[in-house]
C-alpha cells in the first residue's frame, strides 16, 4: 500500500493511530456514503479531525451527501479541485490512500469514536494549558483570567472544537533565493547589498540575473541539443510592498549597466556625427542637382537623371548608426518597445516599479498590447506597423525585463485580458519574498569596496564583450549537461500530470526547462567572464540553474495563487472585517445567515452575491455550517446558519484579518 501525505496544510505531531483512524473514517465514508450521517453524528463536529486536510475532505463529503450528490473518490476529487483544495489535501492519490487504509467500512463508527475522543482530550489539554499560562503571568488581570476560564469551560461543555483559521490568501513560508548558486562575484555582491540595505537577498539576486541577462540576452544563445536553442534573455519580477528599499537595491545592481550605456553613447558620438554629416552632404548634393534641373530645362535631362539617381543612391548607402542603447525605462508604450527593438534588437526594460506592467495592461490604449512582449521573449520575428520609415523588421528580438513592483500590480497583470491565455504570465520568473520592515538593523555594514569593485569590473567587462559582437554566438552543452537537462525534462514532465504539483500552472511549468537552460548560460557566462566563455556549458551550471528554478517554482506557485484570487477573496475580507467589529451592545456575532451578510455591506445586492465569500470563509475555517433539518420536501428549505470562529472576536484573531 502506497503512503501518501498531505503536503501543503501543516499539522502538529499526533499519535499515528489517530491519523490512521481519521483516514479510516474518510475511507469508510467513501466506501459506503450511506454511513456519512451516522459517522457525522458520532464525530459531533468536523473540527474533531486533527489534520486540517482531513477536515477539509470531510466537509466536502458531508456537503455532497447533504446535497444528495453521489460520493466516490473521483467525484470528491472534482469537488475539491473546484474548491481549489485538491492539491492542499494531497491530491487525488491521497483520497485513494484513505480508502486503501480502511479495512472495512463496517467499523467506521469505531474509528469515528477514536477521532472524537482524541479531539476531546486535545481540547481539554489546550484549554488547561492556556489557562495555566495566563494564571502564571503576573501581568494578566485576574478578572481576565476568570473570564477566560469560564469561557473555556463553556466551550468544553459545548463539545465544539475549532482549529486555528487559515488566513485568506496565505501560503507557507517560501524559500530564500539560493545565492550560493550564482557566480561567486555576483553572490558576494548580492549578500553585501542585502545586508547593507536590510532587504531580502531575493531582490538583489533577481536584479543580478536581470543584469546578466541585459548583457547576454539576444547576443549569446544556448544549444541544448541540435534543433533546440534558447536565447539568454529572462523576464524577471520580484514583488515587494512599499518602503522595501527597492530603488536602493535596483540602483546598486544596475549601476554598471547605465554607466556602460553612457560610455558607449559617448564613444559613438563622433562616428554618428561623422555619418550624419556625410549623409547630409550627400543629400545636399542631390538637392543641388535637382535645383539645377529645375532652373535649366534645356539641359540633357537623361544625363541629369542618371547623375541625380547616382547621388541619391550614394546618400542612401550612408547609414547613420543609432546611438547605442542597452535599456528602456519602465514607463514606455508597447509601440515604442517595438520600435526600439526594431532599431537595437537587444534591450532590457528595467525599473524599480511596476509602470511597465501598467503599460502592458493598457494604460495608453483601450486594451492590452501583449504581442511584442510575447515575441521578444522567444525571439520570434517582429513585424508591426512602422513608426518611422527607418524601422526595419527584426529577426530574433530579445527583451530582458527586470522589475520590482508591488504585489498588487501582479494581480492587475493577471486580470488583464489574454495575459494568462496567451502565455505572457508563463514567460516570467517570479519572486515574492517577505518584507523586512520592522526587523531591520539600524546600523549596517557598507558594501566592501573590493566586493563592489569586482562586481562593477566584471559586469562591465561582460557588457563590453557581448555588446561588441557582430552576430549572436551559440554556446553548446557538454554531454553531461545535456543528460542533466534530459533528467530534468523527465522529472518535470511527470509533475505536469493531473493532480501533480505543477498541473494547475502547466503554461508556466511547460517552459521551466527552457528557463533553466537560459539561467545556466547566464551562470556560465558569469563564471567565465575572464576566461573562455565560448566553451561548452558544464553540468554543474545546469544543476545550479535547476536549484534556482526550484526557488522560482515555489514563488511562482504563490504568485499564481495571488493572481488567481477572484472577487470572492475581497468579499471574504470585507465580511471578516464586519464580523470583527462588535455590535452596538459590545458583543460579537456568533451565528450569521446569508441575508445578514448581504445586509453588512452595500457591495452585496442579493444572497447569490455573498455565497462565494461565505464558502471561502468556511473553507479557511472562519465559519462553520449548521445544516438545517430536513423538512420532508415540503415548503422552502430553511436558510443555512453559519457559526463564527471565536478567534474573530478576540484581539489575537485580528492579526490574521487584513
């Protein structure tokens, strides 16, 4: 028998027999749904389940039975998937594991009694521990201790168990960027900047990758195997709240890029002026010949046409090179991005804010303009209505994006029509680190001069070397690196199957191996900046890139949860805030019905408007449903009553309410 375990919802240790009993109760219900009312009566309260995943499964089963819907593992999996809970409880495989763990459905009541007794013991232990802690604290008011004791006794007498509610939109702790996987000179600078600015290293590391991509994107390609090439440009976003010192970190990590850009422009100025002067002189000669023809109609016109044509062709052959450009500002229209890529082919849109996303979602137009951002990531031929006659159609455009917007900007991007369906969201690597606000050191160590100088010198050398290339260079993988990529393909392919961890972000995960190859070539270039960077990419670089990709995968899952938040989430927050506010008599609501929730805010017009938010609050443990008794099919069914979690009315519960 295969052992599955819920891998997202956390729980504290509990004797193995209790977990087995909970699994057996669920298995009995799935084997014989007719038993569900009997099992529910034996449990007394869905909160009797110790493991949150089991409570979530049980609530779904009881809703299906109360709604006269058939119940089996496959149908239950569909219900949980529709609720967004299937992955949280361990997937469809875990439902089958519960069935396999059940010797016979006939003993369901026996196992339900084990679960109920264990829950009762936990409740008593928890209540007495809290009271003992309060009573032992000399700073706690005695009356408050007495009130808490009476409340605890009332709760114990009621036989009702509440688990801690899950904050809306919450996710588990996300991993920190694996700085050690970066080239050593980059990692040392990232750590120093993070320490000095008191920011998560994730932000500096993300912008470091953006800096490497700015140098290499579109100029160096990586060939995984014949027929499969990837460009080296990345779309990177690190979402941080306001006051997170994004501008400071951005300035540290990108300073060499803007300095080299200024130097390249200064160096090219003489060549540009010389070419402009030569072209103007050639055009002036054409105009002089034209004037001569207009003033002297008796001249040999055939000969004059030949002279003018030759002069015009000479003028057109003189090309005025554009002023070198490496970057675009964030506040730029998609049409301008198209034009600039047509002129320069390889560019980076870098910004410490999310203004670029504002442009993408349609700040300057009535609808989003995604085409250029889709094509410039892959390097697809870019052809659009020309802004000027000089704008050519460009092959292999390469755009790098490195931005640090606020998290809310990602939600706006996710809501833009076509952003998900057309694959724009799938092209980004996301980072969502926590803020250090409130925990920052006041006096910090400045970035060491040697670390800063090394970063500046090596990034500048990389920029100089790669921008000087006349044509893109392709770097291949070693045989061992190719095999490492193949293993990654096999691994991630399985995770794209239904009920697997990446199934709901197939659009993003389907590009993950390609992103690993792009990160690997950037790491390779960083490692070899002073050596033979055209040498094949080693397997070690692929392994380090895969570790970085694991980091981005965890953060992307959280970001897609954030982006996918529907209006019900905001409605649920509004209801939660309403429940937190005391009534006029100073008490809090302990029971509500849907029509009470409708009356709580002008945002709700009818019961149907509020039901999704009520279901979301129930799924997160803030509410519980009291099913009305059956009326024999006569008359209108009674309205459902929801019990409110006690944490809503306590100060400690406020910290999880936005």
